[in-house]
C-alpha cells in the first residue's frame, strides 16, 4: 500500500491512575498490528483517528495536518495521546 502510513502515539498527559500503567512520554508505533503495552480501551478510542492518519486523512481543526490528539475513554483518569503520522 503506497499511501499507507504508520502512526506514533505518544502519551502527552495522564491524570489520576491509569490501570494500564501508561505515563507521560510513553510511545507506541502503530502499523498494521496493535502494539504491545497499549491499553485495549485506549486503542479502541484512538483507532478511528489512527485509521484516518494511516490512510492520509487530515483533521481540519489541527494546525499540523500530520498530527491530532485524542484521549482514552476513562474520564476519571484520562490519558491524552498525540497521534502523529510518520513515514
């Protein structure tokens, strides 16, 4: 797939207690498999954003067309990820 990209997911904020133990600075490279160590609930939430970035999509509200942010579903203990399209 010529127009397929990998995505780097980096934890940029974490409040409260993350059950998966994720902390600021943790990074995952996402290609065609789910990376080890990422919480399945976080991945479930991030997947639509990751899929868009992998296929060349953009988010019009972002200044950088290769980057967006998204948070896991645990609103009490949110983990916020920066998602960046990489070659």
